[in-house]
């Protein structure tokens, strides 16, 4: 971890040097320039390169942020309300380093910059999050910056699609499961098979049920058909899940 008194400019320049060494190797290793098309899917946090000869590449990504050529501002992914939390959550480590070292550039969500700011913040994120490469795409007056954390197989890519759900409130996030009663503000209790933490990206199949469902489960001795029917499990996104959990535990 970087000392509190380290100079930001020195740290930034070192990260840029590291990225300048890493990026050509990444581009060469995966032959990125031979892929004519690219797609990114915020709902699952996966980037897809596609070639006309049928080749495909998939990467798990972190949405670092965007630079606006209209306002000359840098907007971190974690500060952008249109960016799902699960594709920017790893940036919390970058913010922590910024807080420890008093690096305002890493803790301010939106600030003035120039054409080099995007690559500088991407380089720092790549360094701190052990990225294997980075990529920049144009979008209207914006340049959007990504870092890739690992390659995905086609099977892993398809599995990700099964683990995420579209959400009207939070765009998209991992699927979670709650009993029908927890969607009602009058329900009491929040029971889980294991303790969950919103700061952990890969919580496995978050599940919760209210106290009334717990009474039925205990009476039945397990999750019998009767208990399952009573619970009438609903699918929600992870963010909705933890919003419900916070409200119920405060009640």
C-alpha cells in the first residue's frame, strides 16, 4: 500500500509507465486489433470482441469512468449514476488509496481534467486492481475507459448471463432471492442461510426470508413444498436485496 506522503504525480507517472508496458503486451497476446467489432454489457460486466471470421474474445471488466470532451471533466465510474455498481465496485480500493494518501483525484467523483486524465486514472486503476489490459471506446462526446481483470471462456460468459437480472431501480445486478413478504414493508425479520456483505462482489445466491416464513420452515422441519409455497420466492437484484436487508435490520 502506498505511503500517505507519496507524491501523486510520481505515483501517476509510474502507473502510466506500467500501463504503457502492459498494454502492448495485452494487445499482442490477444491480437485485439484483428477484431472488427466490440460490445460491452453492463448487465453482466463483460466485454465482447468479435471478428468476421467467427473468433470471439470475452473479458470481465471494471468501468473506470469517462471523460467528456464537451465539459473537459472526468467522471469516475463509481460516481456515475448510470453505471451499475457491480461494474464499478472494485474501484472502492482505488478510492481507499486516494483517501489514505489524500489524493483528491481518486476520491472526487467529478472534476476538471484534460485529454490525458482518462488514461491516467485508468493506469492507476489498472495498477491497483491488477488488470491484464485496458480499452477506451468513444460514445458521443465521451470517451469511456475500461480495465479488464480476466479473460472469460464462452461458457463463463454464458453463465454470467444467468447470474444477473435487469432491474428497474438499479439497471442490472446479480440475482438474489427473497420471500414474497420481504417486498412488503410491513413484514418483520430478515433471515439468511449465511451472512452476506454488500462490499463483497461475488456473494453466492443471496437468499432471505421473513420471520413468518422462518416459523413455517421450523414447523415443517425444512424447506418443504408447503414452506416454499408460503414463501413464494421472488427474484430481485443484489442492490435491492441489500436495500431490503438494511431496512429490515433497522426496523
